[in-house]
C-alpha cells in the first residue's frame, strides 16, 4: 500500500504507542512485529503532496453516520481498553466528511433459548471453545464462529478459532471427558428428514480443484466460487 503511486499513507505516531499487553504481543508474534515496522515507517514518512490519501484512524470508532438522502459525514470518537478488557468510548469526537461508508465487521451474536450468552460481548462464554455454563465447563458443548469470538477479526481468524475448538473437542475425546453417543447415521437421517443434503469430502475436493483452476485463468492461486449454484455445480462435476 505504501508503494502505490500518487498516494500518501497517513498514520498518527501517537496511535502506535503500545501498552504492556500490546507490546508483549508484538514481541511474541512475528507477523504483528512486521506489521508494526510497516506502520512505523508510514508514520515517519513526510507527506508527498499526493492527490489521494489513505488515513488510518486507530483507537477510534464510528458513533453516527450523517446525511439525509446520502452520506455526507461520519462522526467518530476516541476509544480505549477498560479494566475488563473491553473497548469503550472516551469522547474526543470529531466529524469526517464522507460520501461513502463501507461496513466491514463480523456478526454480533444474538441470544438463543437455552444457550449461555454474554450480552456485553455478544458471545457464548467459553474457554478454548469449551462452553461455560453456571461457572463451570458444560459437558458436550462447544462453540465456534462469530458467536465464539464476537464481531472482530476476519474469516482467517475464525478458521484458527475453529481449529482451537476442534482441538479441545478431540482432546476431551482422548481424555474420556467427552463420550460419543448416538447411533451411526443418525445425523444423516435427521438432515434427510429436513430436506438437507450435505456434501462430503469428495465434493469438497472437487470444489477445491474448480476454484484453483478458475484462479489460474486470472493468474491467481484460486478464485472463490461465491454463488451457491456454482458451488453445487462444481461439487457434482465428475472431473
């Protein structure tokens, strides 16, 4: 991004001052450390008078989208992490002129009857994917997805979260804390009764091949099949 012609990338050096917990993450995570170096480089660069600017606003959140027939501005406020570990607003509001707003955030969970839920975070309480109920681990209950981590991160983050949950589940199976019950094929019959036809691993592999072949046409490693009909067509292809 910093090498794009006629673009100034703007970062406030004050936003890069790290607290002890953030500094520990940078010291332990190579990717975070590399990202930090990039942002520090951008923050130190003088403006080149480019016709376009990309400005990063860290430690801020939108509080209002302004405009009647269309977007005209966005109000933002400064944030901080409180003693409970939540991001909270601390005032210092300002208005940014804008004619386009793109919403890019995870899905905030909603409570489901009979399932533990923390309304302050929009998550099912858990530890490493193991659901917490009545101040203790709930046998046979695990959670993953946005309802596990809350509306933060990206698809890749959810993948690693899913790995964590499955790792916990397999460990519990190995240790005998989780007992498999139910008859083989029961889930298949239940899905069939509801008119749901799941795709197996062979179908998944066919989709994988189709996406790689499509990506090769555009000089990419893969191109995702975004529509259901395309996925089903690829899954049913014999090769």
